[in-house]
């Protein structure tokens, strides 16, 4: 109960600061943005709205100009899918469909951001968060 009373205002503060300092999306030619969109199509980010590591990951998505589906892992069916597929209720988690029909579940914000920077690969990753 006390932890929840502490977490709620801190979460709101994190969201407020994030809104004030949101990074800009990169300006790309339409063909280049279409390449990025095609490369990231099918990816899903399981996240909690006010989680600081999820905010960090969403900021990287914006900075990279990657439009990836966000799934609130507090709600069914996304919570159940994350538990069943990934094996644990930990966010952020990137769901990466494989060419063989399988799914890879990537945890840890730094690992997710590094993966996406490699995927997008156009130099925008070096911009400040």
C-alpha cells in the first residue's frame, strides 16, 4: 500500500518530465521512412505506462522514428500473452516474430534500444535521449 502511494506520484512526475522533454522524430524522406516501417512491422513493445524503463524505451522509439505497437502489460490479453510467451511479467519487453513462425522475447531496455538502433541503422541512434 505504501509502495503504491509512493509509486503513483513518482510515475506521474516521470510522465510529466517525459512530455516536456520528448525527443523529436527524425525527418526522413518518405521512402526511407517506409523502409523503417517495413523493418519494424510486426514488432510489439509490452510496457507499463509510467515505468521509467518503459519511458526510456518509448523515447528511443520516438527518436528512431519507429512506429511499434505498444501493449499495456497490465491488461489482458497482453499480460497473459507476455507471461505465456515470454515467461515472466517484466517490462519493457519487445516481441520479435521470427521468420520460422516462432517468437523471440527481448527484455531489458538497453538491449531493446540497441536492437532497434541496429535494425533502423540510419545514424539517428546517436542523438541525445
